[in-house]
C-alpha cells in the first residue's frame, strides 16, 4: 500500500520481495513434512530437504502475493538462503569481527534441550506446569534448616541459601553456613529482600541456574557459578552420582535418595510458572555456554540521541524505540547452536 501510494505520487519506488528461508521454524516444518530428524541425518542432506520444503511453500506464497495485488518486484525477489545472501551475511560478520565489535564469551543462556540450541529471551514463553515442591533438610550446625525447591537436582550447584531479612524464623541462621545434603559442601546463609516468605518454607537455595532470578542473584551476590547441566541438557560431572542423567531423571533419583535418608520433610504438588521453548514447549534450562556477542551497550546513548532526532509516524512510536533501548542490559548473543549429525555443536 505504501509502495503503491508513493509510486502514484510520482516517486521512483524500489520494492523488492524477500522470502525468509532461515530459522528454527523452517527446520521444524521440514522435520514434520518429511518425518525426519535434524539430529539424525547429515547436514547437507537436511539442507536439501529444507530447500525442497521451502520451494513448495514459496511457490504458494508468491502466487498468494500476486493474487493479492501486491506491487513488488516479482522478477527479482531474493531468498535468505541464496549464495548472494549468505555471502552478505558472512561478510557482515567478518566486517564486524575485524572492527572488534564481536567477541566470544561464556555466559548463562536460555537453552532448549529438545531443539538443542540457545534461544533468545523473546523466544521463551511461560506455561503453568505441575511440579513437586520438596522440603529438604539442610544442616546448620546441629539444627535443620528446611529449604523448599522444585529443582532438588540442582543442589550440586547451590552456592547460597537465602531468607528474608524480616523473617523471624530464620534470623538466627543468617551469617552461618548451611551444609548441603548429599554433597556435604557448605554455603553461606544470606538475608535478601527478594525472598518471598510465603512461598514454601521461606528459605530458598540459589543454584546455577534454576531460573533467571538465580542468574540475577549470582551476579548481584558475586557467587561463583557451578556448571550443573551440559550442552546436551544432561547433568554434568559436578552432579556426582547423577552425572549423565537428564534433569528430569536426576530430579526423580535425588528425591528418592533424599527420602531414603530421611532428608525430605514434606512434598507438595504445586502449579509452577515455567519458562518453556516457544517452538516445542520443552522447559528451558539456563546453561553457561560459549557464544558470540555483538557489542551494543557502547552505542545505546548514541541510538537514543538518534531516536530523539527522527520523525515518527505516529509520534507515540518514538517511545516504543526508547523503551526498547532502555530494556537492553547485555550485548546481543548472535550465535545459534544447530546440532546436526556432522557438525555437532
Ligand atoms: Zn525447543
């Protein structure tokens, strides 16, 4: 509509049609369409299946666009998986790398154990999923401190126990050390206002990483991270006897072990707001991984300055851009792990 209007007003309009042929959505569609798994066939073969699936879809998409009367250039449309397009993507990457704007760092990332890739915050959705809230005894000198958790398999990665500063029940424990069950390692007991006194026992363990709140607290309290889950979504060697199990299997097993040793005082079925992968609805894990990052933090004030000087139609959209700039707290993780048979990670 905008292109046609401009053309009718006498402007010379360049309106290319582009077909997006990349992304996890394409991979999922191809797997379903041909009943294959990306993780079980060779990379080149999988790509040729993707191409086949996309060619079928593309033909339909183009004919729909034409019948809608879209006035783009259908003679010269581009595809995001063409040789030229890939060249452009790669040269952009190399250019940014040469200008020191891209770096490699290890940081906690959202990871889908089913898609076997890191995913952006925007690709995480929340679902109400039933969970077992277990009340576990941690020893503090001669006394028991009861921790409520839905993720007992992460005890191996616990680096602190938190209680609310105004919680009279736990006042006497603050500043002392709690002894982790099974692992027999000591962690500090810290008073912190983020704890919800009404949830569970009011005492929580902070592990790397149960959820994004753990990530935040590890940063704030300068705790040293322990990698509990590997890039296959399995328990790491830090989990001791549970190493190699999936988180679900490890959870079941550790609950049995804790119960056998009389270390569980109560179990409750709760509905837990759980972060899941938008594509496949698998609960996500937060795993520290090596990824490529594109610097964006050093440019925020400059972009904000630009946002002030641009003309917006409608004016309210200026605030959308400013809110977005203000929400950026880390550099942009740009790598994606695609676990095909030949490439691995
Ligand atoms: Zn997934």
